[in-house]
């Protein structure tokens, strides 16, 4: 997957209409899994996959 398809937590949260803290809480609770966790601990997301994880339809 090209890196351009991956977005930061704030960008992914904005795409879902939630706060970045909410998305981070979803990760802690095991509700979603990021595409990549960087060595710094930051997450990178594929928004389409994230939407599927939480049961939202893709907006394309």
C-alpha cells in the first residue's frame, strides 16, 4: 500500500467526525486497530479500513 493512503490520527479522526482522543480511546479499548504503529508510538490509518472496523460505510 502506498504511504499516501495512510493518514495520521487527527486526519483519520476528522474523516470519521470524532476527536483524535476518541480514536485513541478506541485503540486502547481494542475497538479498532491502526494500520501501522510507528516507533514513536504514533498511529497511521487507512481510512477505508478504519471505517469498516467501526461499521461505517465508505464515502467515495
